[in-house]
């Protein structure tokens, strides 16, 4: 267990995974009209479980990544459904911000303790 794991617990890894997921979802949105583009996402729960048990966030992301199956496939082979991606992006962004706020509060508490406040 690293010092970071002791200070932040699961939340540090959760933040890193949420950040990676935001990037993936943003890439899906950016490629909504690219012929043949396949929308990708990660199974966040599976990735978090692996990251906390195995330690590596990037490996957890790679192992939990998959392709999204569209509800209505497009003729050009693109599997991005913009409304789905935008909803998932917004939901993940809120969860990212919540995790970040928790970590900021934790850091403020540690800082005050170190200052003897």
C-alpha cells in the first residue's frame, strides 16, 4: 500500500478512472460523425475493483474497456449515439467533481491538522 492509498483510499483511483472515462466519452462525442468509428467505454465498477486490488489504474482501464453496442446501428458503421454519450459524459462529470470535492476536503483537513488548527 502506497502513502497515496493511505491518504486518499479508493478515491484517488476513482478520480483517475473517472478522468480516463471522461476522455473516452469525449472522444466518442468528437467522432459522432466519423464513418466506422466504434464508441468505447469502460465498466467503471470493474475497473475500480481491479485498480484497488491490483494497483494499476491504466491496466484496469485497458481490461475494463469495451465497445458500446448501439440501439440503432448507423449505415456508415459508426456506433456513437450522441444522446447516450452526452448523458454518460454529464453523469460521469458530476461524479468526477464529487470525488474531487471529497479529495479537496480531505486535503484541507490534513493541511489544517498539520498546521495545528
